[in-house]
C-alpha cells in the first residue's frame, strides 16, 4: 500500500519535503519512495489505466498533480493545476476532481483520465 508523508530532515528552501512511499503490506518493507516537489496535504488515489496497470495520483501543495506507476514509483506524467492543492484527488468515473486555491478562491479542477 502507499502513503504520503513529510520527512523533516529533507528540506527545500527551508520547507519540509513530502515523500510518496509504497510499502509491502505483509512485511512493511519500503518497496520504493519518491520525493515530491512540494509539501502535500492529501493522500494519493489509485486507479487502473486502460492498459490494466495501476497508477497513483498525488497532488502537492504547489499545484502539481503526479501520475505515478504503482509498481515502480516512476513518474508517468505530471500536470500543473495553477494553484495550491488543498485536498486529496477524488476519482469519479474517468475523472479526477481536485480542489485548488487560485487567487484566494477555491475552485474544482476536473482532469480526464485515459484516452
């Protein structure tokens, strides 16, 4: 399973860096970990692609949404949402819905998945 947390010892411009971590559910062993560009305030959401592979979607506080291969932790794609992400992505059919703060206003961004 995966989780997102902040590692106090790693810092970027004085801020704590967030890390996406995959753990073996039976042993607790770290399978892979991935540093993100900004701090996170949310958990990742998992979905399967048209190719049958599992992907994780994780947003950071700087407004970047990452698509990560669930087996390897490699970034498959990323997208700037143009504001600060303030919630976990929600999955609705073939869309991710993410709350973003832009110019002092809260807006919902819908991101289409697949083709």
